[in-house]
């Protein structure tokens, strides 16, 4: 009987120690989970910011390209208008 009580005490002590280790492990895992969650939130925020910056840059590039095309068209139109205003070349002196 004393042996059964002693075994029961040992089992109780072992279970208590295991429970304490499990409790500590759970605390550590929760801390790791919180850290990972914070890291994911940070990455999501920075990714959103980078996407917004890329969108702004793309919009700027589109606008710059549109402006460059418009300027090229105007330059060509001016060249054509200038060419139209010039007098045709004079025929050589002996043809009249």
C-alpha cells in the first residue's frame, strides 16, 4: 500500500512537472506567434506602401510618355507647316 502511495506521488510529481513545462511551452509559442503576426502585419503594410509607390510611378511614366508623344506630334506639325510656307524652288534660269 505504501508502495502504491509512493508511486502515485511520483506520478503526480511527474505530471505536475510536465504540466508546468507544457504551460511554459505554450507561453513561448504564444510569444512566437505574436512576433510572427507582427512581422506579417509589417510586411503587409510595407507591401501596400510599395504597391502604392509603384502605381504612382507608373502613372507618372504614363503621363510623361503621353506628354512626349504630344510634343513629338506638335514638332512634326510645326515642321510640316513650315515646309508648306516655303516657296517652291525656282526653275533654272534657262527654262522660262
